[in-house]
C-alpha cells in the first residue's frame, strides 16, 4: 500500500499520549497500587497495573487506569471483594460499585478514572477461579512480546476501529476489544500486513499465536473470528465480536487498501439534527414507523442490552408472522428504552395464510380442517403441508402491537422488560416528533445509517 506508512506516522503523532502524560499516568497508577498493597498488608496480595495505559497502547486522552488486586487462590470470592473494597475506600474519592462477573470499584481520582478489580492469582493456562484472573497474565505476556513499533500500530488500529464505530467489547457495540487489537498486531506483525490480510478474510478465520492446536483438532467456536488466547487456550478472545462487525472490518480494510487516507482515522464532527430534519427524514421514507418507548429499568448494560435485543427480535418476528411487512428495526437505551419498527404499510392485508400440519400427520390434518371449516379459502395442500386463508380481524399495525404488549412475557421478550413493556407508549409516524432529544438522536442514527467508507 503505497503511502500507508506516511499516513500512519502522521496520525500516530496526533493520537499518541505525550511522554509526560504517559509518565504521569503510570506514576499515579503505581502509587495507588502501592497504597492498596499497604492497606492489604498480610493478605499476600499483589496489585497489578494492567491495560492499554500500562502497555503504552492507549490513545491520547484515555485516562482509564485498571488496577487488579491479586489474591492467593485459597481465598473465597466474597472475601477478596470485601477486602479489596475496604482497602480501596480508604483512598479518598467517590467509589462506585460496578458489576461484571463479580463486583469491582470505580472512582474519578483527579484526571484519572480508576478501576480496582479483585482477582485470583493464576498461572498461564491454569484453572480460572474468575474470568478477570487472566488480565495480569495478559499484561506480562504482551509487555514482553510487543515491540515499540507494534505498540504504535495498536494505537492506530484502535483509532481506525473507533472511527468506524466497531471498537469496544461492550455488549452494545460487539466490536474489537483492546486485547484483540494487541493480539492481532502481534500475530500480523504490523498494521499494514493486518489490513492487507483482513481485506481477504473469509469467515471463519482462525488465529493461534502460540500454536496450541498445530498438532491437534481446532476447537469449535461459533464465531467469524477465532483468536486463541495466548494464556488460556480454551478461550476465544474475539468471542464478543459480531458477524456484522467482523465483515465491517473486512470491508473497511478493503476500502483502505484501495485509497489510503487519514480520513479513515478522523471524521468531521456532525451537528445534532433539528427536530424538523428528523421529521422530514421520517416522512421522506414513505413508510410507516412505530416506536415502543418505555422506562429504562435499573440494569447494568451487559444485562439490559441483550434483553433489549431479544425483545426487539421477538416483536419483529411476531409482526412478520402476522403479515406486517417489517422493513427493518432498531432498539436503544437512552433516557428511555425504545424499539423502533419501520413497516411497509400501517395495515396488513385483509387475508392471511394460515399454515397447517404436514400431510404425513393425517389426524392433525383432519383436526386442522375441522377447526378452519369457515375459512375464506382452503384447506389446500402446498408443498408438504396443508393451509387455509382466513380473514384478518385486526389490520392496524399500531393496534395489533398494542395487543401483543398485553402479554409481553408470552412473546419471549427479555425477562426484566415484560413489566415495563406493559406501560409502553406506542407512537406512530408524526407522533414520533414528541420524543425526547435523546430519543430523537437515536431515530436520526437509524435514519442516517451509513458506513462512511463505502
């Protein structure tokens, strides 16, 4: 790729922390580690500063510091959480409890967002007591393996992915984690080679840095990208990466290979759309919009987002099965939760095709025919089943959807969302203009969706 290195060098200067900034981060993190170890004296703990800031692979302005307090393996999970919380809360700051596999603490200490995570000491490819036990081992492995040029390329890769909206292992993004970025650069040696290779990827892609499976059968992972963790051969580091984001990355690399430009790393800022612009865009589609807007339950993102996704999928499935032409759908968690449906029409056809049992099930076919004796048309055989056509009782999409919500649990929605859905507002077309600014921004995101590199 002619000219790629020149672009990489220029961009790296803009996105890399200044040496003084990096030094300040490390000194502050190590001082907090020292205090934690002092507060836990006699517990046999070691505090490890890990993550991108520790490995010099972070972006300028990312002031997140991850501190892992490693306990001996003979302690219980409740014990290490209790002791870590007591030790951290002796450090002045507003410590807030967050939850992953087990609780951890977070506080804004001056310019830095500090996370203190309790874990158990672990040997490479040893038995896990908790998922976070791997992090200090990742730190040791990557600190030894990554060269300075590769650390620069990790930063460039992160910026490239961030600009494309596919960086982050959060369940709401399902993108590339920082660790995955580091492993990919390590495996492909540099960013240019990674881009050249990824432009030709065809799922599934299998990467095994340490060659754990050279002489044995590769493990089966249901994922487009499988990257075996160098310190835990049973784990796919890319497990959270969605099929869509995998293919977005392939498409992004193909585009960069065709036309190298710094525009892949920096996009111009866009101003928030006016309510009038949102309304015009909705109307210009010439379709029918329904929005379920309901109160956001107090759930952590890792629980809320999968339940929202499940709910949106279940509602869409029911609408399609009932004969409503769903063009597309989206969901969001802003100040409220929302499920947005775009339909071809506000009404479904007056006649619906009702599927019966397979012809081979004689008794079931007889019973089905009797049950539908007043059908508009049929019964008749189509393929290997019998069918009838019935008159639709409720043609309005809004009324039909409102009816579904009366028994939301039966739809197969997220377990924690069935109650809030009963009180959901069902808005259609022009009524969407009354939503909050946060929700209007989500509507605009749907209406203006475009991958900039295509």
